[in-house]
């Protein structure tokens, strides 16, 4: 049995999982863990040291990752280049439109 949640990760009572065609992501603490969907191998860790990640979403093509935190902030990341594309204040109820997110 392969453990998906990395050792030492703090998990909340409600974890967030997002899936694209190639990857899946898990958020349960101040990090987002990105995995290969076929092999379940950990590809990248996106650190969010200031606040717990409460919601994540992957674009259908798997190129972008959006993350909302308890601050509340929203960040949109380019996964391949590990570069933040946008950041801002996230309302309590969030709908991401116009970024190719579903």
C-alpha cells in the first residue's frame, strides 16, 4: 500500500483533492501536494506558509492550480514553471471564471 499523504503532513477534518487529466492534488495543511495520476508519485509541493489551504482546483489541462487559504487569499499557479500567475483576496464563497478552470 502506497501512502499518498506525505509523512508529517498536517491534515484537517476536511481535506481537499482536485483532479486533472494527468495529475491530482491534495491540500490538507499549508502545502499543496501534486501527484502523477497514473503512478501516484509526488511531483511537486507548493508551500503556503502563511495559512491553511482550504480549497484547490486544477485546470482541465493540468497546467494551472488555484488555491484558496484561510486568510482569505487566492493564488493561481503555473504548475510546470512553479510560477504564481495571480493573487488576490478570496471571498468566502469563490467561483473562478475566465481562467479555463472548471
